[in-house]
C-alpha cells in the first residue's frame, strides 16, 4: 500500500458497507453502479442514519488527524475514482462537513483544506489477497475500533467462508476470534439466511433476529429440536422449524390494533428453552402462540419453585429455633410483630390447604 492525499470527490462511499446491511430496506448494489451520483447520495444518507454526528463534531473540533488514513482501492468502473475500503464513516462525516461549509456554516480552515487532500492508503498491490477488503474491515471492526454488531461480523465471516473459501481456523486468525465463536456466528448467519429464503417468513427475517439465531444454534437442545444439519448448515425438522419461526415473529390476532408481539423476542428467552423443551407440558404451553411465554416457563420450573419455598421455610424455622433465650426475653414490639406475621401467614396457608383439600375430596 502507498500513502497519497486524494480529493474528497475522488472517494466513493461503499453502498454495500457491512455496517449498512442490517438496515431494514438494504439492497445490494452492483459494483459498476457505485459511482452514480444518486447511489452515492443515498449511501451518504444511510451513513447519516448510522449516527455520524459525534464523528463530525470531533473532526470539526480536532481536525482530521494525519494518522487516521482512509484505506481505498482503485475503482475500475470510473477513471480517477477510489472505493473506500476502511473509513466510510469518516468520509461521510467529511462530506457532511463540506455540505455545511458550502451552506455557510463556519468550519476551521484546517478542516476545509482536507476536502482536497484526504490522507489515504491506496491498496493497489497486484499480489494482495482477494479477501483483502474483508480482512481489513474485520481487523478493525470485529472487536476492534468501532465494533460492529453481531449481524455484520457474522456476514463478514460468511463472506470469507463462502466467497473466499477460508476455513474457520484461517478466519479465526485474521479476525482475532476463537474458532468456536467463528463457527457459532457462521451457523447463526446461515440459519437466519434459511429463514430469509422461507416464502412464508422471509419478510420478518431481518438482521434484528440475528441474536435469536445466535443463541439458538449455541444450545444443543434447541439445535436437536429444530433438526440442525451440520453439513447443510440448516434446520431440517420442517414442523418444529415452522413452530420456531411462529414463536419469533408477530402473532396474528382478530383485534383491530394489529398483531401481537412475538412470543419469543430476546436471546435470553431462547436460552430458557433449555428448561421448557424437555418438559412436555411446558412445551405444549409454549406452542400455544397466544399463551404468555411465562406460562410455559412457570410450568417448566414448577418443581424448582416447589423446592425453593420448602428450603426458604426451612431456613426460617431454623432461624427461629436458633434465637437465644436472652434475646427472646428482650423482644420489643417490632420483634413480636414479625413473629406474629409469620404465624398469621402460616395459618392462612393451612386454611387454604384445608379448603382446597375439602374441594378435592367432598364427603
């Protein structure tokens, strides 16, 4: 790579930037259209939606630091243009600042000078890896400088695996992740991609569901329930897969106020499937879409709840038995009220038991 100062007009924002791919209306752009004005304008608008304001303010206040060089590559579809590989947010911030300057906003001259001399590193070596672009972004954004969300890093891993034929170990070494985590993110991405290809559920299969799938493929009991095939990287139990999709997408209802929220909407709820799926009664409750998720969880944890109250009552009994006699003699009104409250509660529980038992066994 070589260092060179380039005009802001020579730099093309990447419309397929990984950071933009979790936006709901994202559409892949053909590389030979990157330089079209409306494509660049649309990309800048998308970058603004990614909150570049703090970066814009930092550049105006501190200048565009020489060490923050933009990594670019020659763009083959337009003369004199360079595609930004690393630094799209900074280039977008500079463009926003230039628009403000042209509109009359007072901008420091040192920043204005950068419009015609942006510090860049030009990657034009003939022998560099075909996946150089992905490797650069991965080093900086998978646990790096401006860390991506889970979906973007998983998409990068999938591209390195599927398009550049890198195995998990090679990806792990390049991105600084464990092989286990590389495999988990790849499986999650492929599982989400499978839902995106499902005709009935594709409209709901956005990037926001990635954490759901990341947790699902991490749990053996969920993988087994859905029929995970490690060779095809897909769920092959059709019935259970459809049930899972129904659980994580909005539930239709007959009311006029729209659909109900998904029954499972967080990765922590997916994790609780470990307790629900082994229990047939709890699983049946889970699959009743209009019953609250907490109902299934309560059924699954019923025995644990039963053990818990017995332990807590036992601890209270032991505490009462261990009160020293001298301390009992010194009880004040508050202490006596605490003991009476315990007695009253115990008596109410016993009376409730008698009523329930009487109802179950009438004379």
